[in-house]
């Protein structure tokens, strides 16, 4: 990408991925930027090879890579976040992810490098079906969709049932999913609170149904401790009983 024109077009593609979000397809990016398909495909491959973009787990599209997030400065949060989460990953067999929602939609700010996340675009688009999304919806009920979509036969779509579950999540700071977003996958997520007590992020473990025990108190305690440390990076505190440490 030594030619000025190629560099400019590569930047256009990066900006388009940032606007569209994770899962942006080559066709969408070509149409959005007006860059011919053949040129867009070539530049996208270069950006992936250089670490500025990544292909999401199910290969359906692209997301911003680590080098782009590093250039952006704050997209991954405080530098210590990666160190904190890496320490927790060494104690579990499951994928660990950190998400927040600064613009009212889920955003992954720390991805597990050893565990793919198939269906990432679906996860971000349908928060009612994921543990991470339920943490967000419990904190911001105005974001609950009017007509939740059934993604599997286990997805909770009934308004009363979903509302009751979200009230429990708001009270406990813990959310779970079992085969609700994708058959065969389960997750448990714990909220992270800011200094004022507001829920601003979550730490989640994801793994195969039957292997990831969503009601295991030891796993929940480990996630709470992790959320406490993540919150501590910015003077926040983890959910749970006041003064309790796990």
C-alpha cells in the first residue's frame, strides 16, 4: 500500500468497518465506499495480513484488528485490561470476553485470542439472546427490543418472561444463556460497575453447552473477582453484595 491512492482507499475501508461494525462484508464495504470490488478485496486482504482488520470467527465479514485499535488509543480500554483478563484466562478452559455498550449497542473490547466467537454479528445484533446482552438490557431496559427474535427454540421471546429474567439480572449482576443464541453454546456474564454503581461493562465466559456450567458458583465467583479487578482499573466496583469479595 505504498501508493497514496491505495493508502487513501485502505483508510476508507477501515472507516467503513468502524461505521458498519463487526461482520461488515466485502460487498457492503465496496458498496459503502464506492471502491471497485476487486480493489476492495485486495486491500481487505492486505489489511488483514497487516493486522489492521480481522476476519470474524464464522468468516462472514470483517472487524477492526488489534493494530487499528491500538492506533485509536482507547478502543481496548486501559492498557492493564488485557493483563487482567489474561490472568483470568489462565484459570478457565472457556473463552473470556469483555464487552461494553457506549453507544447503546454491544461492543467487544477484549477478545479471547484462543477461542473463536462464531455468530459474533448475531450476538451483537440480538442482545436478548446472550448473557452479555442481558447484562446490558438489565442496565438499560429502554434498549429491550419490542419484538425479540427467536434464534433457537430456547430463545426467551415472551415479554413477561424476558422482563422477569432481566429483573433478576439487574438484582444479581449475573446473566446466563444456554442454547439461546446458538445451539450448543452457553455463557455466563457478570456486570462491571462504575464508581457511581452503574453497570458499564461485563465479563463473560463462553463455551460448549454441557461443558460450561452456567450455575457453577466457583465460575461465577471467579468472574466476579475478575469484574472487580476490571472495575478497579477505573475506580469502578463489581456487582454483588456491598463489601463482599470473592
